[in-house]
């Protein structure tokens, strides 16, 4: 799944609403699994936000980024082809 869903709640009622909202948001969005993920280290993000050059740290993630992009492109082509071949029932 691409994305992130977080919810902070302090009461049981608000926790139930949070879970219900999470269910609604993922059921209404068409999701497709991908095999790879990119985890950017916190130190790299922090350095970026402080204006430091983090190019060497990001270069280490190139292989993972390429694999993730390849997965996304594969799903894009597969879903586009599948949706084009579906006929509507009227």
C-alpha cells in the first residue's frame, strides 16, 4: 500500500472513529500492493530540512527507488490495460 495513515486518540470513542475512518479511506481508494519500499533515514530527512547536502545519503537509495518506480510503472500498465478491457453492464 502506498501511503501512510496515522491517528491519535485518547478516548475509546475517538479510537473507534479513527478505525472507522481508516477503513473508509482504504476501501474507497483502489490500492495495489508493491513489493518494495523506500525508507529514508531520519538523520537524512533532518539534514535536508536543515539545508544540508544529503545527496550522498540519497544516492544509497537509488536502487530501491528504481525498483519501486518499476513496480509502480508495472501496476500502471497492468491496471490501465485491465480497465480498458472491461465492458460496462447496462
